[in-house]
């Protein structure tokens, strides 16, 4: 199963053809696919109309520097702001994290988009790609805020995705542009980085996204390619939801070989869905899954929860109170 990326703000004929393929489970949207609130809502509708079956439409709308939809949407603060607040006001930080999650998810759903890949539950320990996308450095603080964030997303009727398993926050390298290796033993990872994932799973998180990081003391390949790590997630943490790869176009994924091999290794390791976020890799990714049996039920729980109209959202008193709680101007939506 593949989630694919598109080139622009409207569906191209070639992309409509991709959506006909049985292996295409959904589409992920980026800033390149966004021009306005009205446009992205129309694009979401056209994706659904072009596909012969229900498909997942998703985005990374975390807040801070990773927020693909901006004009017409709340300018969400980064998750690190809640970790900083937690140091002096734990109850207030948990409430603010829940409101952030509800607001983010509600605005995304009002755009006809099913899912935002959130929250980041990596530890905030200096990784170049993660930075202030992480709640905090302390695993217990991250665990508490993760529970609150999952609850806020669920209150908006959006599935929650924990990323990037088993923890991307401690290595320095950015896997978008470099290979990353974390040499720590499993017992240290379990005592630190896995704590927020366990909390999120216990809170009912619906999906997990794997990291492209290698943990050689546990397995020789990046986590998303690793049967050992997927098995640990399933069997030791008891996760029963959807397992996503990270984007196979990222530099750290290239060590496995070409696009077809990257797709095959993720699926063979136990990932349910592979992200092919750049249009230039989609054709090869589709060829890579020819002849495979597809887990077509994997995404049922994430798709079709029903979009919410912007008019109804703006009339909801919680929308105004969430903006006020996060000190955001009413004019952001």
C-alpha cells in the first residue's frame, strides 16, 4: 500500500491515473499543493472523486515550522512551547496541548483532509530535523503531553500518529539529507525514547510512523526496514494500528538501494503503508508492488471519518476558546 505525493495545486492527468491503481491508499499534501483554504478543500474533493475507492488524504500540520497549510489557518506554535510551559505549569501545559491538537485537527478536517501526521513524540535532544517539533527532552514529560495531544485529536475525530519510532530525537543527523545511526543499546532506548510511544499507544494512538534511523545494537537496518523493530512495536508494545514508513525519498532511505527495493523492504519488514512523497518516485513505487497481496483493510479506521464544514467549525464555541487559550488571533481562521 502506498501514500503518494502530488506535484501541484490541482490533479494532473497522470496523477488521476495513479489514483486508479489498487495499491494507492492515499495522498499526502505539502506546501507545494497549497494555495488557499478553498483551493486545498477543492483538491481534497477532487482526489476523492478521482479514486475508485476510499482513499486517505493526509498532511503534516504539526505547527511551528512544519505546517503545510498556513494562510487562513491558525499559526500553531511548535510543540516545544508546551514542554517549556510544563516546567512551571503542568496542568496548563496539558490543557494547552489538548487544545492545540483539537484546533489543528478540526481545521484540517474542515479542509476535507482525514489525517495530520501528529504528534511528534521524539525526545527533544538536539536532532537537526526535530528541534522544537519535540515536546521536551524528558521522556516522562513527553509521555504526559503525548497522552493529552492524542486525546485532543480524538476529540476532533481525527486519528493520531506517533512519530518517529523508536525515537529520532537523540541522534544529531537529519535523515532528510544524511544517514543517522544511534548506537545505544535496547535497554536504554526502552528506558528513554520508547516511553512516549508506550504512553501514546496506551492512550489509543491509531498509527505509528517509523524512523529511518539505524540502531545497530538492536538491528542492522533502519527501523522502517527492520522486522525486529516492527515486531517489537507490535508484540512488546502491543500496537494494533497502522504502521507507516517515513518518506522513501529521504536520503537515509537510499542506503537500501533503488525505489523498488526501498518499498519491498518496508513491506517485508511489516509496514502497512509506504510513503512515496515525491511524484518522481511514484511510477517506480507502483511497479514495485505489482503482484503483492495488499492489506486493503489497514487504513479503514483512518479514512472516511467525514469532513467538517468550515462554517460549522467557526460557529463552534470551542474553536474560539482554543484560539484564545493558545493566544492566537481570531482572524487566523
